[in-house]
């Protein structure tokens, strides 16, 4: 364990698996107590809590559907109450709606915007009541907010693009209190959402400069940097962790 985050507390939405789990574990290894939210996989969230506790930190799993703003706000308040403070919010929970433009239904648009955008907004609002100077908000966006090199991703790209504006606004609203807000934009990252051995993976790999998928830990490393002392003068920024996809 390092001391970068010693004595601090974090909440990672969707922290039970994938990129969120890597972020939660990295922050715990850096010394933070970490809460994670989940919606469908309580056993995965419980396993991450076990791993957080195994490195000597406090962990907490909270059921909170990101589509439900009341649940999201309650999860933020619960993490702050349980740990006695909140220093870091990572809005990571996400889905991957994909398909022909003509098939996208209004309900799917609403649900995607609720999970990716409204949840990040209300979680930041709730977190702002707990964060002090040195507080950090990191939103997990996507490289598809910068470039959309294949069809079928209009809804997803739109929702992730909204995080750029949200993040800039938060930087201005919270900067005077010494709180930063940034968006990290992963490219193709090997998770259950986007397995590196799927039939489409070779195609996606071809859009990167490095010719490979990223690992969740590589996204977590950037989040840890922004959430730690190294991120002190970075705010309102969109930072790619995409193997050169946007180059
Ligand atoms: N993998 C990539 O290539 C890639 C690229 C760019 C951006 N991203 C973004 O990175 C983030 C994490 O993606 P991932 O690849 O780690 O995906 P993943 O492996 O599918 O994990 C998704 C996580 O989000 C949670 N989640 C989904 N819907 C939720 C909801 N309604 N309420 C609360 N939690 C919810 C899941 O919780 P449960 O376990 O309970 O289901 C899970 O923890 C997402 O925002 C995604 O858009 C991923």
C-alpha cells in the first residue's frame, strides 16, 4: 500500500467489475477507503469489498441503480456517512447501447442519458456537499466522445460527449473550493463490456496507434493520478487513455 490516498475516502459507481473494479482496488492500494455501487451483480461487488479489506482499507458495497437519481444520491450520502468523509467520486457505471440508428427507441435514449449523464450530475451534486479542499471528481467518458469511426454508436457517443460539458461546468463551480473535476476517456479496454477476444476486437485494435486493447488497470492508473496529489492542478480536462485512438 502507498500513502497517496491515506486517510481519504472514495466512491466508485459500478465498482464491482471491469474498469470500476480496477479503479476501486487501485484507490484502496493507494490508501483510501472505498465504496462501490452495483445494480445486477452483488456478488462481484462483495468480492471487490473483500479485496479492498484485504489491503487493510474499509470497503462498502451499495446497491444503487444509476438510472434512479434518488438511489444515486443516497449512495453518495451513505458512503460519506460510513467513512465519515468523502474525498473522491468516480462516476464510472455505464452501459453500451449499440445498434442501427433506426432501431433506437426513445426509452433507450432516456435510460442511457439517465445512467451516463443524469447519474453523474446528481452524484456530483451530492458529493459536492461532502467534498472539501482537495476533493476530486473523475467522470469516466469514452474515446467515442472524440471520434466515432464506426456506425451504431450515436446514442453512446452522445451520452459520453455530455460528460465533457458536465466536467467543465463542475470545474468552474467547484474550483473555488479547491475541488477538481476531470473526464477520463478510455479507448477499447478489455472488460466484459468489450472483450479483447470478441469478433470485433481486431477491428477496434486497428484504430489504435499502439495496436492493442487497454487494460482496466491502465485506466485506473490515470484516475489514481488525477485523484491524488499529482492531479492538483488539473481540472476541467478530458484525458484520453486510448492507445492513440484519437491521435
Ligand atoms: N470497456 C471499454 O472498452 C470502455 C471504453 C470506453 C469507456 N468505457 C466506459 O467505462 C465504464 C466501465 O465500463 P466497463 O468496460 O468496465 O463495463 P462492464 O465491465 O460492463 O462494467 C459495467 C459496470 O457498470 C455497472 N453498471 C451498469 N449499469 C449500471 C446501473 N444502471 N447502475 C449502476 N451500475 C451500473 C455494472 O454493475 P453490475 O456489475 O452490478 O452490473 C458494472 O460494475 C463505462 O462507463 C463504460 O462506458 C468502457
